[in-house]
C-alpha cells in the first residue's frame, strides 16, 4: 500500500512540475528565436513595438477628441479594427504559413542527453 501524501507534498510536487514545464517552454522559445535570422527577429520586435504604440495612441486620440458617448464607442471600434488588421499582418508574415514562419527554417534537432533522461 502506498503512503498517502500530505497536502504540502502535493503542492510541492505540483510546483516542481510547473517549474519543469515553464523551463521547458522557455528553452523552446529560446531555440525558436535562434532558428530565424536575426534581422527577422528584430523586425518582429519592431512590429510589436509599433503595434503597441498604434493601439495606444489612436484610440486615445479618438477618445480625447470626440464628445462623451461617442468617444468610447469609436475608440473601441478603432481598437478592434486595428487589432484585427495587425493580427492578419502578423499571421501573413510570422504565422504558421507566413512568409517567415518557423517551419521554413526549422531543422530536426536531436534531443540532448539531458532531455533523454527527463523523458524517462
């Protein structure tokens, strides 16, 4: 018969599993960012900065310049349209089937010895 685990042991185990998962995801993200050429990653970062500026400044300007009930509605509509367009552009360039997608640059990577022991 197995000994029952205390609540503290269960929480510690869940936390350890979460940390392993997050470290694995972080490693995958770093590997993905190293797959593409540097200029593509730089352009992706510049695109995201531009998106943040555009999505902040345009709705705020519409909110500031229009009268009360209309300003909220117009600001939300502008924000929705901008987000839709930016997602379309992002997917066309860096998405799964985009011009600079990861699948075009990825090569099969053999697992390291550390990864082999983690799987067992």
